[in-house]
C-alpha cells in the first residue's frame, strides 16, 4: 500500500496510523488478559479440549470434531469442515482462560448448528469481501493513473467498503459466540471464575472491534483522498 514516509505529505495517513495503534493495543490487551487468566486453574480441572467436547455433547452437536493446531490464540471453528481447532495453549490447559476460549469456539459451532442468521450472512459475504480487499486498491491506483478516472476510483472505494461490511457482520457473530459460551459455561464455573472468563472473552472481542475501526479509518482515508469529484 503506502509507506509511512507518505505521512510526511499525506496528512490522512494519520488515520492509518490510528488504526494500526488501535489494532496493536487490542492485540496486546487480549494477549496479556489471556496470560493473566491462564494462571488460574479452573476448579473443575477440565482442559480446553474436555470443555469443548462436553459443550458440543450437551448442545447435541455430534458432527463436529475437536482438533489441535499450532500457534498462539489461533483457535477457530470451521463451519465448512465442521472442525473446531484449539491451539495448544487452549487445548491442553486447565486454566479459566483456556476453558473460556474453547467455549467461545463452541459458541460458533452452536451458531452453525442453529443456523444463526448473522453467521450465515458472514459466510455469504466472505467471497465478496475477499474480492473487495484484493481489487479495491489496484482499481483506485489505476483510476488515479488514468488522470483520476472517477468511475474506477469509486468502484475501488465501494469494493473496499465490502471489507468493512464483512468486519461489521463479524461483530454480532463474535459477541454472540461469547454470550453463548458464558451461558453454557455458567453452570460449570464458580462465582469467581465467571468474571474472569468474561474478561478474556471481552478482550478477544475487542480485537474485532479494533479491526473494524481500523478498516473504517482506512475507508475514510480513501474517501477523503479520492472520494470527491475532481476537475483535473
Ligand atoms: Zn470467535
């Protein structure tokens, strides 16, 4: 895209930097929150994998497999393959944080099983959002090169907004998964454990809010730079 050197003569680059800082702060916060509550062993003594298997079973979901993947906080649920992947730090840990993260991913499996509408919408938008993010900037650049071709530039900005739409639809999906997780886990957690799990899941949700804000700021920058009609 553009290098930070552009900030010197493009004041709107400031918006990109705000977005970067927000994303980094959110990611730092989720990591430190996870590390903090990874120290607290859940009283039930179950691992993330145990918790996931238990929740899936309790929810009557029999077609989802639980597996392990490498990486840190790479936990995810894949609706296409019906695989719930837990990172090693979640899968084998008996901490409050690990159980919370595992339960959150189960929340996605429950959304899938119950045809939760925002999740369906999110899945439907994925290809559009991918096209949008890969084509928008090239189109805008070509538009600028072709003496500010407004049609190309506007299509480029419109395509970029698809990426934002995807991130906005992601928000209810993520918040709802955590809400489901807390509800299901509530019975198995102690009074002290519930707020800990809530903090971990809220921190994780904030990374999605930061990502959406960052994309919004980038879109705003594109509109400020190229959105207006130019005479030249
Ligand atoms: Zn999630």
